[in-house]
C-alpha cells in the first residue's frame, strides 16, 4: 500500500464530465489499496474569471479580499469532486487549506508555506477516506486567508506530500509529461522520461509553466519524487527525482534537456545612472521590500561616469515597480526610466552543460543565423537564458530545439485542450 498525493490542474477538472473522469481514476487507485490525498485546482478558467470580476469592481483590489475571492475557485472543485467520489461509493471528505493547517507567511497573492499541520488529512486517511484538499491556499500566521501565487496548487500538493511523507506526488495535467519544449509551441517536442530536481528547478525558474517553481523547491528539499502525467490519457509521464534515484548517467543522456520560453516578463531600464557605490542597492532594496521578483539584471560598462541598468520582472509586477524605480532614479540622479513589455525569455537547460563547453556560443550562433537579436544574457551552471523581442519567440525556440537535436521526429499526438 502506498500513500499517494494526486494533484489535478484546472483543465483536468474543467467541467462535470472531466470531474467524473477524475473521480473514476481516484476510485481505481483507491481500489488498488492506496491511501490517497487529492489536491485540486479551480475549474478551467475560474481563477482568471474571478480576477476579472475583481478588476471590474476595483482598480486595485486589496490583497486580503482578492485572496478571499480567489480561494473560492478551489473550494468549488474540492466539494464537487467529493460529491462525484461519493457517487461512486468512495468515501471522501473535502478540506480548505486552512482546515488542513497550511500555515503561510502574510504576503497576500504569493504567500510562502511555513508549516503544514495536516491533522485532519491524517484523520481522514485513518478513517479510510480519500482526503480532497483545495490547492493554492493557506492561512497566514495572522489568521488571514492567503494564496500561494499562480500555479500554486502544485506547491500545495508537493508540500503536503513532503509533510505526510508520501511515496509519490502525482501531478495530473493536460500534457503527457515534461517535454523538451512546450508541446503547444513545438509539435516535435520530445517527452522526457526522467529529470533530476536541479534540471526541473532551472526549467521552472526559467518560466516553464508545467510545474510551479516552489513546488520543485519543496520536492528537492524534502526529496519527494514527482510524476508529471496526463489526466486525459493516463499514460506514464515524466519522473522528477534526485540524481541518485535517477541512477547512473546514461551515455545517451542529452546535454540539453529542454528549451524553455517565458513571455510573462517585462524589462525596465534606468538610463544614465551615476556609476558609484550604493546605486544598485538603492534601486533593488526597495523593489525587494515590495516583493517584486527581479530576474535578470544587466549593467552596461560605464561611459563618462554614467551607466544604464536593465532588469526583467513579471509583467504583473510592473505597476508596483515602475513608481518605485522612478522615485529612486530621481533620487540618485539618473536621466530616465523606460519599460518594455514586448519581450520574451528563452532558456536552454541541461545538467550536461556543466561538462560541455561551447553551448552558449552555439546558442548565440543559431539565434544570429535566424536573425534574432539578443537583448540580455544570463547563465547558471546548467542554464543559459537570453531575452529577445517577443515576436521572435517562436522562431527562436523552434530553431534552438532543432539545432540541439531535440526534435522527436514525430508530431505530439495526445489531445491539447484549449486553456486559459
Ligand atoms: P495545470 O492547469 O494542469 O496546472 P499548467 O498550465 O500549469 O497546467 O501546466 C501545463 C502546461 O504547461 C501545458 O499545457 C503546456 O502548454 C505547458 N508547458 C510549458 N512548458 C512545458 C514543457 N516543457 N513540457 C510540458 N508542458 C509544458
Ligand atoms: N487556480 C490557481 C491558478 O490558476 C492555482 C493553480 O491552478 O495551480 O493559478
Ligand atoms: Mg499549473
């Protein structure tokens, strides 16, 4: 008997029929003798629709009320799924994040999980029930309802799996696993059988939506094996585990495990910044205090005692960051601030990069040959990222996928349901 946490994303529970399909799969897993904890996302576009509603009544919805609103999406899913399960004769009980004791910090909209108590889930399991938990939410140390950031149900699932010492965390979604690129963009993308945590961490950090970054951090820190798979075909998907579990390096392991794209960032540039100690600290400290997620930073070499500083950040953070940056720019005597939302970030990720020189050079050559101009570059030991103009995104991703021998030779054939 295994203890399994299964997470179902929005498309997997988008309508009553899909919900009943999911319930049937859970019933079958239960019949195999497993103990099951289910984490659900809001149905289909529910979270986006709630967000739209909030914007229709307020130009700046307060974080507390927005979280109160958004968490209702997952409550609808959890209760409906329990009804569907009980209809199949499976005893099941739904719980909100707060009932499960998912304790977070106080940052509305992107709270971090501090602790999971989990008593009610353990009780339900002891009683032979399936525990169904609302994803994406918790309760803060100040007793307020919080959300964990977009895609946060993955984090709920992996964190619960860690707290309950589950054997595996299964992430059911609308593609059949983790691929060498988003199959929606690259139909020749290849399914990866196995990835190690560090590779998945870099892919998630580079903006691949298939797993939320924090869920991978939890998985690595607590050594929770993740199995990303499809709730449409139910076939074997992709395992994300520690390097040891992955086993000996295979001679045929590709150097590059994937090309990741992210169209969700914008770029802010501070022009004519005096080149002196303390300026970067003056700029980035207040952004950090405002919880703005700064990603790449590039500073030009100084000419005539001034320099330009550019950085990327989520588009959704520009409204918070822009006034802060303008204020600091004035204080430090910079000449101006510009912003550009029409950018895309493209990253190559692969553990094999550590021992293979020349990957960056090849990446830049492929982009040059395809007339893609590089605006920014950043690297880690197993990732190279570039920022390009948004309209070049598809050309660049496909060219890199082909140039690094990732094309599978066949078209992606599982259904690709329309989404948010
Ligand atoms: P869910 O609603 O189930 O959480 P997400 O939208 O968060 O689903 O994640 C699944 C989506 O991730 C897929 O539909 C796919 O378009 C996208 N995706 C991006 N990069 C990849 C990749 N490398 N492999 C698989 N899917 C990817
Ligand atoms: N419903 C939330 C979202 O759309 C959380 C999730 O789906 O993981 O971001
Ligand atoms: Mg998701």
